[in-house]
């Protein structure tokens, strides 16, 4: 983890931005970069949507697909988007249940970045005829934070 704060002006620049960056072999090997929040002190929400997230079923090794929506209210740092893309891509060959992937992503981001608040919605496409949606948040959102709907329609099948 590279975490730069206001007190740490000598920290290195994000290691992936502008570089040829291979996909990490696993989420554990993936490195997330954080940079100083350019609007520290302001209360605002940042959203990342990953509509083509993939991982593997830990039982069948078949691919699972999800639309992830990550919302957070930054504090001193923000996550660098290319490192987040590589981290999420590292799940392509990772075998885990939907709940483990969704909650694990949210917890790792929250633990490392230490935002004021974070939530993740994992909208998983059906396997065996059942869509599974998984939601996690770090706690109550800060008072006054505008939190829009995540905008992912419920699964309606072919109907």
C-alpha cells in the first residue's frame, strides 16, 4: 500500500499510473495506491462502478459475474483508480463466494484508505437461476452526505 498524507510530501507517486501494469495474480498480491484527497475537509461522495466484475465459483470453478458499485466519502486519501482496476481484475482467477468477494473488497478498501464512510453493492448475475445481491457498509453515513441510489436495476430475467 502506498498511502500519502498531507504530512508525507516525500511519498512516492502512484506506482501504476502511466505505466504498463500487468494484472496481479491474486487479490492478496494486488497493491492499492492512495493519494492525498484534493478536497480534504469537504464532505462528498465518490462512486466507482465495475459492471463487468468477474471471479470464480469456489465449488465449480465456473466464472461468476457481478456489477459492483463502490461509494465512499473520502477523508485524507482517495484510492487511485488504476490500482483499483487492477485489484478488481485480480479476482478473475480467484475462487470465492459472492459474499466473500463483495465484503472483502469493501473491508480492504475501508481498512487501508480509512475513508469517513464506505459502502459496496455487489449485484451478482444468476447462477442456478438465483441472482445474489450482497451489500456491506462501514457504518452509519456522515450526516449531510448526499447518497444517491446505486442505480442498478433488480434482476428481471427475460421478462
